[in-house]
């Protein structure tokens, strides 16, 4: 093969190899983009679900319905209330809610922010509760997890009173 023929073969062969390489890279990139889109949610479905759940939670709590309140929590959830031990799991949460319900409280609260990342979301907000002539108010944060059926359940719920402790 002459030097000119070898040079032409190298140029045309290299050009074909380069085009095949670019096509392969484009195909791999396209597949990665498709897989990425298929595995991530572009919508924030937690926000409307949690805002609607807040109204139902308040109604159930103010009615003293510990079963209905407990239904908002996942089986492995934790509830942290001021001046109380951690309630771990639905049975413990049910008992805590029932004890508080026995005092006939009136709860008001509202989410200030809801943020979602995939199957997890958090809600932070403010609350006010009247119980036996005493009024408490403060802030809360709840962590929610999407369940396999698409519903959202709380996995952690923490309440922080902004009122001074008794005797202070």
C-alpha cells in the first residue's frame, strides 16, 4: 500500500471510528438521561397531601380520636412531645395521644414550609394548644415518608414549646 493510500485509509477509517465513538457516547448519554428521569419524581406531591392531612389531623385530635391520629404515623414512627418520654412505634404513640386527649385539648396548627426530596418530606410549622385553661404555643417539625401505596405517613414528629417552663 502506498503512503498516500495508507494516509487516506487512516483518515477515512479514523473518521468512521470517530463517528461510531460519538454515536456510542450519544447513545450512552441518552440512556443515562432516560434512566435518571425514570427514577426521579419531578412533582412535589407531598405538599398538597400534607396540607390536606393537617386539617384531618386537627379534627381527629380535637375530637379525642387517638386511633385516627395514630393512623397518620408509620409503624416505626417516633413522637417527641415537651416534658414527655419519646413515644416509639404506633402503640406508644397511640397511648401518648390518648393520654393527652383525656385532658380535652384544643389544637390549632399550620405548616409554614413543606419540602420534598423523593420519598421523604419534612414539614415545619407553628401550633397553639389550649388545655384546661392553659395555653401553649410553639413550633414543630415532622418528617414524612411516602408509603408503597403512595400515601404519606409521619416517621418523626417533634413539638417544641416556645412558652417559658413552669416556675421560670
